[in-house]
C-alpha cells in the first residue's frame, strides 16, 4: 500500500496531498497512531531531532510520547522542511483552508490506496480498516504472534 501512497499526485483541489499522504500513512502504521491522533498533530508535536511525537489528548484524554524509527524520523524531517512556511502551518498534516485533514478525507484516501494496491476491502465493518493499524501496533507481542502464526499453530495451555 505504501507504494500507492508514494504515487499520489499533486492536485489543485488538495495541493499538499502528494506530500502528506505518504508520510501520514507511514506515521500511522509505524507509530500505531489512531487517525485522529495523526491528523491532529501540530508541528511542535513532532520533534524531528529527537525522533519523538507528542500525541495530545489521546485515548482516555491522555497525552503520550511516541518514539519513531530513524527511517521515519528522516522522512518526517524532510517532509517538515518541504512544508515550512506554507499554508496550513497550524497542522503537521494540513488539510484545506488551514484546517486539519478530516477523518473522512483520510479514510477515503486509505480506501483508494487499498483499491490501487489490489487489496480487497470486505465492506463496512469488515476491513481492513485504518484503525486496524493502530490496534496491531499497540497489541501485546503475544497477541501479534498469535495473529501472525495463526491460533492453530500455537500450543495454548490452560
């Protein structure tokens, strides 16, 4: 799917989309962020020197810090340098008219990228859903192992 986000083209309707989408979806996946947590990041929340995101008002109304990999840190720094001084400066991932991206816009692009990558979407509630990325990244390692290997391959003792 990331290959499809990288092919996102400039559009006068959404002038930053080709810059935003590749970095937004990698950030959501690599950091286990919920869509709202990523789209509401402000430039000051992204420390590209230290490689840390400050997620404000996350689930349960709590703030948290999220480390990023070196590869993502470099990508975030390059992206930020490209957008410095442009419209939409209140948001790290700007939408239209100085507002943050909407959840609907992110979801619409997610579905488009899935379709372009030939990943089927089972319909409403069946996924894959963007929220599934956050769920997988914050799940305990033992649960991820179960999902990756399949429950039948693991000996589960009571």
